[in-house]
């Protein structure tokens, strides 16, 4: 039986009814959610922060254009390529390797073509055939693994100042559980601002970066534009095979969150094209690879605002901020512990989505094949993540190729699902929601399909009634 939805609990799929000021505030919330991780990648690789923000915003807008504006995803800096940057353009005494960074970007640019190639295969062979390799037992386990493998980074940030982290977490929980109206749908923003005020009062905010930042500057530098080298390309391109698996997991997570089947509509081929082109476009101008961001998926779960327009507002904010290094520097003064507290909640939400995916699709864990697949994915993802090597590396000629724990987990899960007997998953892509999606839609208060069904039922009943009356009249005329 479907839950009765109130105005407080029903998800919002069209944020325009909230008004422009509130939409801007919601967009800012998504900006804060992605900001810390997005700027961390250029800090670790030597890439430019302003260029990174510009490409995150433009890449997100490009993604939304290609996916017909249907998928509420934000594209930020990908951590999966850090190993590639470290090999091709290692930092020199902690300073950017300006000579080799453009070649690393060239490798990332070419890796975007892998997305396009796989998107073409998905389109050519049909999503139904492809998705047989990605049933809920695989995607659900991957979603759980994504959240769990991200969680340690949140704890590392919290360890810097647990007082601020706990204050941020407490504000988010209180606002989300007991808040009313707008307070309930911007808990992340309130958590960050509230704990930041406490940090200011305690003197735990460092403004040294702000003083040395320019007020206005162009975010694109000709010296950083991508260059090409065969060795760099061979080193970095294989990473795309891993990030494609993560992409499928992220799109599955967003679909499970919103109750919409984005793998079917606008289609996984479109989301892959959007992600791949955004990555190549970013790398062309000296930015990092882009990827769908789990932090922003966590915001969707917490706020229940599923309108992609809000994500596009955050993307525009990111573009605007890229021209104002001083503003970016002010935002970056938010203590890492506060970002850690917020991230701890958001990463946990991602894993919760995976569990929800299991429940809604009725994954039967009494079946040995499902238990083995789940165990293998979680074991590989977490085991390799926390091992000394943090993955598998092997040499191909003079090139070392590395696979992260998540990539290994995805490959192992897909292979086991294909090999083990007892497959019973059928991907529904007939324009109608699956049973799990219909249930989610009913629980979320989305009555479009039920209403359509009721309307069809009424039409059918009327037609049957008219047919019965006509038959009676025909018999009466024959008797006469």
C-alpha cells in the first residue's frame, strides 16, 4: 500500500513553484556540496582551481544539454585519474609540473573517446541486452560500495576538528528531521553556514589565501591547453574503463533516488556521451576529467528536490565563481572538518540508496548467486581500497596500468553475474516503469502513471458499457 504523501514529504520535481530566490539558494547548496572535492583535485595535481570550476560548470551544462535536461547530475573533478596525473606529470617539490601537465590533459582528452565508443555499443546493441549485465544485485552493490569507499575521506576531514564536524552533522539532522518549509530542504546550507559561524567565533578560519587572491581573472590559460604524447595517452586512457563502471553506478544511484529510469530515458548512451564530452572538453583547456558527483546525489536524497534546473543553477554559479578567484578563496576557507561532517552524511546516503535499490527490486539474498556477487563486489571494493596497493597495477610494455578497487569490483561483479546460473533479472524499457519504479513513484507521491492508468480504466469501462448497450439494442430490434 502506497504511503500517503504530505506537502512536507512529497518530492519536488519542478522547483519553479518555490520561486527564484529559493531556487538560487538550492543551487548554492549543491555548489557547496561539490566545492571541496572539486577544488581538491587541482590542488593534488597542480591544475588551476579557477579552470577546474569553469569546466565543472560548463561540463555540467553540456551534460544536461546532451541528456535533454532530464538527469539531476552535477559533474565535478574525477579522483580516478589522480594516478594518471601522478605518473605523467608528478609534482616537483610540491609545485605543479607545468611542462608535463598539458600532456596529461591530452591523455585525459583522448580517454573521453572511450565513453563515446561504449555509448555507441550501447546504442547499437540495445539497452535491454546491455543491462542484462547490470542487474540490481550488481548496481546496488556498486552503489553501496561507492558510499563506503568515500566515507574514510570524510572521517579524515572530521579528524581535523571534531567539534565543528559534529556541529555541522547535528544541524543537518535537526533541520532535515524537525525543520519546516525551506529549512527542511536546505539542511546542507544551514549546516555549513551555522558551523562556519562557530568556526569564526572560535578563530578557526584561515583567511591567508584570500589576501593573496586576485579579485577578477580569466580562468583559462593558453599554457595549460592539452598536448599529446603517445606514452601519456597509453598511460591514462585505460582509466576510462574504470570510470565508465563508476558512471553506471552513479546513474543507477540517481535513478534509484528519484524514482526515474534514466538508464532508459534519456538513455545510458546519452549520459555516457555527456560525461565523455565533458571530460574531453575540460581536458582540452587544462581542466581535470569530469564525473558525476556522489556528493550532489546525497543532496538529492536529503532534500528530495529532484529538479535538474537546480543543478544547472549550481553549474552557472560554478562558472561565475571561476572568474572571481577571491570569492573561490573565501569559500575555500570553510574548514575541512565542516566539509567532512557534511560529506559523512552525504556518503552514507549514497550507500543507503544502494540498500534501497536492493529492497525495491526485491533482490533475493537467499539465493547463493546473489550473495556471492554482492560479497565479491563489496569485498573487492573495500578490500583493495584499504590495502597497501589500493588496487591492481600491471605493466603493458613500458606502461603501468592501474585499476582502482571500485573498477575491480565492477568488473568482478559483471563477470560473476554473466557466468553464474540462475539469472532472473529482466530490464524493462518499454516506456513504462518497472514494478519497483512504479512502487517508488507511488511512495514518492508521483501519481502520473496511476492517474493515466485510472483514466485508461475509465475509458475502457465506458467503451465496454457502450458495447453492451449496443448489443442489447441489436437483440431488441431483432425481436421486433
